[in-house]
C-alpha cells in the first residue's frame, strides 16, 4: 500500500478538529496524558502536512493557522476549555512533526 500523505493530512486534521470540539470522556486523571495526546496528534498531523505540501510557505500557513483555530473553536463549548498549555503542546508537536519530515528526506 502506497503512503498517501494528503489522506493522512486530511484525516489527522479531522481527528484533531473533532477530538477538540466534541465532548469526549476524560482521558486520565493526569494532565500529562492529555498533553501527550495533543503532542502526538500534532506530530502526526504536522508530519503528514509537511509530506503533502512540499512548499514550506504553504506548510507554514496551514500549521500556523491550525493550532490557534482549533483552540478558538473550543471557546463556545462549555465542556471544552482552550488553554495556553494546549497551545504549547500543539506547537511542540507541530515543530517535531516538521523536524521528522525533514529527517525522512
């Protein structure tokens, strides 16, 4: 099966979007588990977008927009709380995903 980064990019973005907006069961009593999930999901998303969008300008536009937009979309939902810690975990995942995509080349 051939690796199709555009499908993984779209799928991972949708998973992050729906996972960030829909009410989900509490992951763990440990806050670290939630941040780890944020970090890993953004690593996968960032990596796949970097593979699909060969242009650094386009990649940067997508990823710079995605992280704050997801946090902003949570604001109207009483069961979701946007926070700086999530933004940091998301940004760290984005940077790691991009770094991994460069190593792959």
